[in-house]
C-alpha cells in the first residue's frame, strides 16, 4: 500500500515542482527585463540555483509527506 501512496505523493510533488519551475523561469525573465545588468551575472545564477534547489527539496518533502499521510489513512 505504501508503494501506491508513494506514487501519488511523488506525482503531486512533481506537479508542484513543475509549477514552481515555471514561476521561477517567469521571475527570471521579469528580472532580466527590468534589470538588464543582472542578465548572466553570478548573483542571478546563485539566486536561480537557490530557488530551484528549494523547489526541488520542497517537492520531495511534500511527496514523501503525502505518501506517508495516504498510507496512514489506508490503515
């Protein structure tokens, strides 16, 4: 049962991660449009890496939490 719950939880995590990646990409476009001097800078790259890392780890945590929650409800 935990396997089925893990699939559902990780699917939700992947959906959230995809949406957050879209938001991050849109935010990068806005920043580069408003502040062209930041395009390709180290500051921008570090910000992108940090935002993507937080989104990835957050989606994994969400996926495992949902899997645990679903498996607990199935018992």
